C-alpha cells in the first residue's frame, strides 16, 4: 500500500542539543494521522535520534547521503553499512545539493543506491530540473534520465524499497514553489515511467514526495494532489511549529 510520508531534511543545521530537543518537541505533539515521519539529521547525530524515535511505530530516521564505496581508505566518508549499523532506516540520495555542489553524477548515485539497498536501507531518490530546463521544456526528459539512469537496473523487489522525491531545483530554499498543477503533472509523469518499467502495481505502491519550499501555507494543496504522497522538507523542518503544521496538512 502507498504510504504518506513526511521527511525533515535538516541539511547541515542543528547541533547535538538542538537536534535532540527538536525531535523531542515534535514527538511530544505527534498527531496520530497515519503519516510516516522521518527525521534526517547530520550523520553524527543519527544514533542519538534513532534512540529517541525507537519506541514510535511510525517514526524513522534517514541519513542525508552515503559513500559510493563499500569501505576502506576514504577519510571522512560514511558507508551505507555504517549507517545501517546505527539502526537507520532510510538514506536520501541524489539531492540536488550533492549533485551540484559535490559534482555527483548519476553513475555515482547509482553506486550509492546499490550499496544502500544491499545494506537494507530504503532509498529516497531525489530528482529535479533547473528553471532553465523547465523553460526550454526539456524537464520531463531530464527527470526521466535521472530516474532511468539510477533506478532502471533494479529488480522489482528492490524497487519496493525506493521512494522518489521530486524537488525542482528552482524551488529549493528559494521561497518559490511549484504550483500544485506543476507538481502533480511531474509526479504523475514519474509514476507513469515507473509503471512502464516495473508495472503499475509497483508504481501505484511507490510514495512520491514533493520538495522545494513546501511550507505550512502550501502543504495542504500540494498533499491533496493524487500523486503527491508527502514531502521532503528542508527549511520548514527546522522549527517544531512549522513541521507539525505541515504534518497536520495531510
Ligand atoms: P526547502 O528544501 O524545503 O528548504 O526548499 C527542500 C530540500 O532541499 O530537501
């Protein structure tokens, strides 16, 4: 069954004390609306956050990335296996900040997808076009290539452990949001290409999240679209009040 999911991607924000208090504050006001909640703190706080969430059935933790290498002499890198050993459930891969600021290619992201799945982590695979690509009307082809290059080699068993997050780059952290029509159109397109490759049952079961300046004032209209199953929230996940308001918008 397709799940409703809300992910808070904290990026490089919140120290240890801030991370634990934010989680505790949110957990103390958790609505029972069946939405799966995922916190994505910095690597260094994953284990602490996992411990805080352990007794909640519908609350999970995601790493914001992992290494494309299994293990070895890669100073500073964090492997999928290390992440899994902290009882983390998810990993966010292919975020546009990783693609653009760290030059991650679809090839690198594919290695990360494979290692994450083989370590029993579920993957939140991000895709999204630039404003220029949208204006040139090449955005559908671009999203299709991001998805096919990184996911189309998977088996149907593996595709069950993938969530896609559509995050138009022009909307991330800018205050600009895709309209509900633009977001729905792209989500339906993504579901269609997954159905063409893996079959409609797998596509129907897949949660597809929207990210890019999703806030309390626009979450309801975005989440009411038939192919939008939740959100990957950056800025608005850093405050208890706005994150809870978004959680109450389903
Ligand atoms: P934003 O970030 O909500 O601050 O736009 C979303 C994301 O990058 O995941």
